[in-house]
């Protein structure tokens, strides 16, 4: 199988010659075509099954607009589809596809509207204003406007050639919002983004982020629809193998590698990483599972360590075909 066939079959929970794998790291020091070249270099060095375009440089939509009190939201302007925030991401997608050709799926990173809001103006302030009914009426028009702009942006990312999206969701942290508050405040914008993306291409990856190591109430996301789900199983009370039955509208699972600076992939030996990889496949099987991480690894992650995952999967695949 080639990489596109393997990834699609995995997401459809169909048989594969071996599980595909996906690990991504940040490229915080580069922009433009230099950033695309850095993505290509790591992709070729690691031989991952997906080229995942990072959102580095596209995390702050504030444009120096300051919010301190609730009334400040009334004058906030969010990026529009024709603004550089969106057009430069479309360029990154197009250039990435031109750079690697047709050899692998190209996925683009998207933050949920709520996540973009707190990346720009601070999580503590945004959460405080959203939880207070008097302040909320000032924030919600901004969140709604951002949702509509992001939905149009997603349509354009797909037109630019993205195979799918990796969408990061936050807002389900335990003790932050009640289930009713989440359903009223956060979920509607999440749903618009999911419906927009899935209607165009039903091969999107949902990253249920444990923001800052904060444990989530995964039930908030239990019915979110997507081809593949990832959550921090080393933080949450949900082992990878339980995900198939827990998430009711997900076909496949990504995960198994912790993304912290002290994680195995950052410090482990070749034998330790390969043994861990084989253990993941023993637990999860070869159908509907993609070994990998969720959030981006630090820039210091070596390409060699990532490549060891793929080598272990290829070795195991050959052994299965030989014994089978």
C-alpha cells in the first residue's frame, strides 16, 4: 500500500499492510517557504505517513487589539477569509503539496474558535468573561463571528488541496464549564467547524487537547464526529483501546506517544522506542489504529527517534506477512 491508501484504509477501519504513523513537531523559527522546506525535510527524514502542516505563526489573531474588560470585546475585529491570517495558511498548504507531490496525505492544523480566542487574549480572561453572564453577551458575538470566518477558511483550506484537518478542541477541562455551559457556549461553534469540515472531506482528525496537562471531561466530546480521534490517554481516564466504544461517531484512533519534554520519544533509546511501538500494536491491533502523538512535539525532537517508530512498524508488518 502507498501512504495515501494506508491512511485512508486506517481511518475507514479497513485492513492495512501495517499501521500508518504520524508524529509532528513545531517549526517556530520559520515562516513562508522556509517553513514549508523545514516540514519537507523532517517528513523525508522520518518517512511518516502524513505530512501535517503546523499552525506555528497562526496562533494569535489579536492583531494588538487589547481586551481587559468585557466591553472591550465590542470593538474586536476577527480575521476575515481574505486576510493574511487565512491566505498565508492557504499558501502553506499549496506550497507543501507542490513540495512533496502526491506521495502522502497533507493535513492542516486548525484550532477551534474557542481555542483561537484564548490563544489570542488569554485563557484566564476569556474563561472568566464567558462564565459571567453579563460579560458573556459581549464575548459571544466575537466567538460567533470568528466561527463563521473559520468555517469559510476551512472551505478554502480544502480547496487549496488539504487531504483533511487536524482540529484541536479545548474547553472540556474538568471544573471549568458545566456540561450545560459547554453545550450552550462552546459546543455550537465546535459543531459548525466539524460540520463544515466533514461535509467537504470526511477524513478529519479530532485532537481532544489536555490543555496545559489539565484533565478533561471527555463526555463533552463523546459524540463529536470525525474519522479519527486523539486524546492524551496518559492524562485522561480513557485507555486507547476503550476509545472505539466510547466515542460514538469516530472510526479510528491516533495516539500512544506522550508529548512532554520528558517523554519516551524525547529521551528513549532505539530499542525502547521500537519496543513501545510494537507493544502499542499488540494492544490496539493493526486495523483502525495509527501510532502517534496529538499535540506538536518540541523542536528538539530528533528525526531519528520518529523514524524508529516507522522502522518498528515495517519490521512487524514483514513478520506478520511472513508468518501469515
